[in-house]
C-alpha cells in the first residue's frame, strides 16, 4: 500500500470515504466496501491490488430509493492489511468526521479522485453547466480539497458546514470544473467508469456567448476597510479602491452593522 503509487493512493482515498473497518474480538475484524453492482469492476481491481485473500459478494435489498437494490460487497479480513490501513489513516468504526489526508508522501490527485468517486459527483447542472462536487463531514478533507482545487483551477472556496446536515458541500462549475476534472480524471487512471465518462463529457463544453464570467472575489484587508470607511461617499471609495459600487457598498454595510469586525 505505497501511496506514492497512483492506484494505491486512489484506492486508499476511496476506502477512507466509502470503506468500513470493523474490529472484532482479539485479532478478528474486517474491512468492507459496499457499492452498486454496476460498479463491481472497481472492487475487482481492488481485489487484484491486494496481496491477501478477499471476497466479493452480492446483496439485494429494499432501500428508500428503490424496492430492490443490488449491491456488491468487498470483504477483507487480513490482520496485516487492516493494520496497514489503520496506520495510514483509516480509522476503525465511525469515521466520517475524523478522516484526513495521509501524513506521509502520497499521490494527491489520485487520492482526491478516490475521495470524489466515493463521495462526490461529476456531470452537468440542470442549466447545462459542467460541475464537480464533494460532500464530506471531515474538515481536514474539505480543507485539502479546496486547497488542491485552488492550485489547479484558481477557484477560491470558503469552508462552511451546511446547517441542516452538518456537512461541507464543495462545488466547482464551468471552467473551474473542467480544469479540475481533466486534472483528476486523466487517461488510463483507476476510477469508477461512469465518473470517468462523466469527466470526459465535460471537455467539449464552451461558455455560451453572453454568459459573463464572475469577477474574482475581493480579499478585503484592514487597510482597504479603513479607506472604505474614511471615504466621504461610496463614489470616492470606488475611485480609490478600484472596485465597482456594489461590492464596496456591501462591504461598508457589513462593517457598519458588525457583520465583519472593524479594522484595528
């Protein structure tokens, strides 16, 4: 399980997000991964990558989404394998909030693709725009994803949990999604086939004529806030700061109403 090897980095990311390490009495225990039967080929690849005996079984049951749902379960009982995975950062038991990227060297884009294949989505929005998204409860995973995506696409994201579900919903659209998907889902990489197909489908998209790009987010500094507050009118602030009226007006309102702290 050398995480500098792309296939193992991907596999570990997928296991962190969608796998379950169960600890039994003594040295007993099991790693299990359950996914839709249509994705069985991925578990077969995991089986080939693992130098220990493992099994793949089929399961059919009723769910909230379908009367009959067929899934496949990959099970691995080897203590040596479970110990290695635990040491790398796959916790036993409930883990959705505690998982984090490995501390040692690892292949970042393959690891992140594993996380997204397990807990993310790739495709087109209802408006026909490319998108790639991730939902996670882990602050460490959310932070890693946004930092990595910023390097690849330049897109900035502010981390904030969804108040209803207590999860992070991280979304990239249009050219940012294209750049990120093309980087993560490169030719020949290990991935869910349907996610790879979805990522490839984003490539031909071209921004429609007349669809303006959103201007870059303004990073307000204490000095900019002081200029904004000292200006006699918004028009004066606009000229001095070089930004349009709307963001200057919004920032001034937020400062005066205590939504953001006043500069020292």
